[in-house]
C-alpha cells in the first residue's frame, strides 16, 4: 500500500505543476488592473510605478511565475493587494469554515442519499422507487439559492428556530456554530444526496443482478445480509468516486450558498478577490482547491484498494 500511495503522489506532482501554470496564466486574463485600483483616483504615475516594482509586475511573465512558484514551495502564497495580508493567512482563516460546511453537507448527503438509493434498488419499480426518484429529481432541479431563501423565510423569519445568517467557530461556541451551519449544510446536502441516491441505486441494481448475489440468496442468507454485506459493499466503488468529487467541489466553495447565509468561507473569499482584482488571493485559493481535489482523488484510490480484494492482490 505505501508503494501504491507513493506512485499516486508522484503522478500528482506534474499534475499540480500543470495546474499552477494554468492558474498563473489565466489570472492574467482577468479584466482591469489591480495597481490602478490601488493607486486611488489621482493615479500618480510615481505611485503606480512604485507599486508595480513592489509587486514585481514589471518583470516578464515567466520570471513572475518562477518567483511565485518558488514562494509557493516555501509556503509563501504572496500578499493580498487589497488587505496587505499574507494570502496563506487568509486561506487558513477561511479553510476551517469551508471544511466544516463541507463535512456537515456530506454527512447530510450520506444519511439521506445512500439509504434512499439502497431502498430504491431493493424496491425497484415499486411506489417507493418512484418516490425516491422524484425526490432525486427535485433535489437536482431546485436551485440552492432558492431553497436557501425559502429556509430562511420559514425557519428563521417565521418560526425563529435558527439564525438567518452569520457564522461562529465550532471551537468558540459549538452549539451556536451548528445552529448557523445546519441550514446551509442542509441546502447543499440535499442536492448532493440526490446525486448519491441515483448513483447508489444504479450501482445496486447492477450488482443485485449478478450471479454471486443469486448464489448468496440460494445459500439461505437473509435479505439484510445479501443487501448490506454483499450487494452494497460491491456497489460502493462508483459511490466512493462520486463522493470524493462532490467533497472536492464543496472545498472549492459553495459560492451562492455562502453568500446567502453570509458564511465567510472559500466561496466568499474568491468572489471578493475576483471583484477586487486581487490576483494573489485568486491564485492561492484556486491552487488550494486543486490540491484538495487531488487529495480527494488519492483518498478515493486508496478506498478502492481497501474495498476491492482483487485490486489488493495486484499490488
């Protein structure tokens, strides 16, 4: 297993290098000039030239990229052009917020989506199956921003059960933190649950028609054992892949949901950075998001091996 993980990490290194080139190059296409915005309304040429020299923007693009990449390797993501804070400091402030939201959303998605998918597969072509599919289509069709606004109106404004917006760190006040995060997590989790339900159902339907499942039934195993111990375990592989990708998307920041509930996570950070033309922050957030996706894919690959004995035998 360590050798396998090492090989996957070696593949990840050139992937990250390619991503870093794209991240650094594409930000040059952003409209506007952040230096002009920083220089103020008068835009004194001397001030503009000073700022360009300070942030090395007069250097050729390849030189800027090498300097930026060298700083990334040393943990220096640059300085925010708007707040004058280190980008890494900003990322470390926002990352726990997004991770908490992502974890809570995935828990809700697992609790709703996977049992519903199993039930729909076991009760294929029955009323329960049709109801589950209607739920999945609804979850995929209802926009997150609309569901978020409706929950705020019902739960917060009319009933007064939960705060409508804001955020409190789980390390400062766990109860308040859960109260502020449960609605946005439910908004995101129900959409993810719909996708998990459909993938779980499809995988389970395919597995339950296999010969070894019929053999397990012929041996007299209980329906519970057949479904959970044999069918579901072998249907997990596509579900694991989807879960890793969905979690990676959540780490990228749920922009609309974070804006609606005023959650200071990655989504709000990158939106503000784009509007303010804060290139260093945009680069840092996108690069960290790419690292998150690669790590989630690595975890999915490891889980593949743990869940599939045939893959373990080839290592």
